[in-house]
């Protein structure tokens, strides 16, 4: 029997199909077992580990392409496994084990836990399918399927408040339409939809439109500006488990996967070109603007949501340089961000589970009651802030290196983002875990979070250190073979000067935080002097009112268009309902008055008609 199982596992096609179909089947079973938490937990562990086994077996295989014919004119389900896709599959599978375990424990006793797990597992199948797709049309199929489950998960428990779900559906749907258009143009230009058969297209003519549309569709999936504003809204309305799994992890993985594919494989993307500069500008703006909004938040989940957007900017900036160091830095930062951002959302969910809130104004001094959670938070904070020795430090330094090589303005933007990131987490960390103990009134005695939630975040914290001190593993062992980049970027950063500048930025952030804490009286308000600075005050006011949100611009434009349509409809209704009947009636009355039996009136009508006909012929 062992030989039969081993032989079956060696068949890549079997594994490929199972990774798409089995998650959905397990999701149905979990939905049916919603009343048994123990059985759900057991099934979650078994199914996620089985998915991980399949992914790692595929990771160890040689590249292959598999087609399932669908029609007589040649269209087929086309899948491909290569080093790049299999790495993303394995990373996704490993993260899913921790995310699914956390989710099933976090959602215990929730009435919608079974339905949520169903959507979560269907989403896993969709993500696996998109990562393994060779044909762009098949990738689009799974991509769109993920939009459906995303909408369902946001709507769960919020049917009376569907704002976040509708906002996500509108923004993501618009981005997916761009992706659809880009795929169509690319397929028409290349003569094939199979990525393995597309020879890199030059960025000229119609190819540019296809590239831009696919790129925007990919980056929107990760939450890049201007397709970002549904994520902070979801932080207010959606289950915290959703933030752990999607803005924190899965959507980043999928978006960066496709963005890297088109930059390194489908198109001729070169450093310093117009498209490269545009991508770097987009990345830099995403870094700075999103972290600026994170800086002023007083709710933990919303603060982390803006950081999830901002951190994507580093990935976009790095990949957008088109330089090997930037691409490696962007991909490494994606892996690091998924690890520590998922962990941070897990901490937020654990605190919310016990206290009923993530409002930082109501929470203080939790470190003594939750020491392991506090330790994990410190590790994640050092990682996202780019403190030496932790994973985020090494990936950021690679992005800094590529940004500076491109133009100093991009480097300054990235440093500004690092400065405000450190400020944000100093504010949140000191407010949340230090000082006098405070929780909302009526909260039961606080204790360390449950093992089912503590274990995943602890494992992620350990990986933050492994990927930092042992960065040869992700850079040389994992990413280098997957990307084909020969140069080695592991070990300590090559530029000591850039490291010194980064440390100086962190020191400035600490000094500014101490100044703000003393000035405003508490760590939570340490950034208020920035919020209320003369010019920034008005910008922040406009941003908090939604005036700078492109989604609101779109809704306003649609509202204006709707008003115009209503007026046009009223005008058409007036013409048909009133103007035409009145005209016909009056003409009839006039003709009736003329038809009084007098010969002279009939002669006048005849002569007038003849003159009109003559005039018409003369004009023609």
C-alpha cells in the first residue's frame, strides 16, 4: 500500500487536480461539522497538512505542463508547475496551516463558523488553481472565483451592514475588469494564452495597455493604492480571521505572484523605462500615504490594515525597479510581510476575543497578563520596523538599495515610510502592552490567549528570526532558484552606509515618539503633533472624511451620472407623455377648424402642400 501511495504521489497531475478539488470538498465537510468544534479542528489540521504535503511534493518535482481539453477548437484547462509557481504553492500551503488553525479556534461558538470555513477552503482551491494556471484565461477563472468567496466572507455576520462587502466587490470587480481587458489584449498580441508559450512582449503600442491593465489587476488584489480603501473598512466590519487570511496573507501572495510573472516573464520590463518609473512612483506613494494614515489610527485592526497596504508599496517599489536586487527584495519582503502581518492580525484577534475590542483607548498594560502574546508582538514589531537581525530589516535593505540605485527620491520615500512605521508601532506597542492595566468595564479576568491561537503566532514569530538571521534560506535556497537570479544577496547588507542611515531613521522615530508622548501626555497620542501640524491637519481632515478616497470619487461620479440619466429619462417622458400628445391634439384641432367645408380653405391647403413639396425637392 505504501508503494501505491508513493507512486500516486509521484504523479504530478494527480496532485495538481487534488489541490484544486480537495479544498472545496473539505470545506463542505467542515461546513457540515459546524456543531463539533473538536472534529472541525481535527479536520482543519489534517486537510491543511495534506495540502501542504501535496505542495511540497510538487515543489520537489521537475517542471511540467498539463492540459485538459475542453472543446474541439483547442481550448483547454492548461496548468503548469515550475520553480516559481511551486515555491508560491508551498509558501501558501505552509501559511494556510497556521491561518486555518487560528481561524477555527478564533471562530469557535460563532454561528457562521462552518460557512466561513467553507468559503476559506474554496478560496484555497481558487488560489492554488491561479498559482498553477498556465493559460491566462484559466488564471482569470480562479481569480474571479476568489472575488466571490471574498464577498461572501465579508458579508458573513454583517448582512445588516454590508458596506465593506459592497465596497470590496466594487473596487475588486473594477480591478478584475482591468485584468480581463489586459489578458484579452495580451492573448491577442501574443497569439496564445499559455504563459509558457508567450515570448516576452515589448512594451510598445497595444502591448503597453495590456501590461498596465494586468499589472493594475494584480496589484489591486494585494491592496495597492488606489484600490485599497475597502481594507480599512473591512477592519471595522469583517471577522478578524478574515484580516489574518486575506489582507494579511493570501491576497498579497497572489497579487505579487502575478505582478512578478508579468514583469519578469510576459513582457520586456527594463530598469529606468517609463513603466518602471511609473511602477516605482506607485509603490512609493502607496508606502507613504498608507503609513501616514496608519500613524493616526486609534484602533489596532485599522492601524494594521493601513500597514498592510503600505507594506505592499515596498514590494511594488522593489519589483518596479527591474533590478535583480529589487526583485529579490520585493519578493523577500512579500514573504516576510505575510509572516509578520498575519501574526500581528492574529494578536489583534486574540486581544479582541478576550476583551471584546481593539480600541487602543480602552486597552493598556496587557503585557503582564499576556506575556507570550506581548513577546510575539515585539518580534513582529522589530520585523516590520526593520530592526537589524529580523527578517524585515534584510528585505527592506534590499529594496532601499534598489530604490537608491534608481533615484534618490524613491529612497527618501521608502525611508519616510520606515520612519512612520516605527512611530506607529512604538505608539501601539507602548499603549497596548505597557503602563497601568486597563480593559473595558465588565471584561472577565484577562489571561494568555488559547493555545490554538498562540501556537500559530509563536511559529510565525520564530520564522521572523529564522528568515532574518538565517536569510540564506529564503534568499539563496528558495527565491534564487525560483527566479533564476544568479547574484547572491544573502547575509549582511552589502552597503554599510545604508544600514547606518536606516538605524539613524529608527533613532529619529524613537526620539520623535518620546517627544510626542511627553508633549501630548501619553504614548497613544505621541503622533498627534504630526496629525495637527499646520498643513497636514487639513490633509488629514480631508482624508478622514473620505474626500481623498478614489472610491468616493467613483461613487460621486456614478451618482452624478445617475442624476443626469434621471433628468434625461424625465425629458424623454415629457416628450412622449406630454409634448407629442399635446402637439398632435393641437394640430388636430387646427385641421378640424380648417375642415369647415369652405372651398377657399381646401385650395389654400392644396397650394401650401404643393409649395412645401416643391421646396423640399429644391433643397435636395
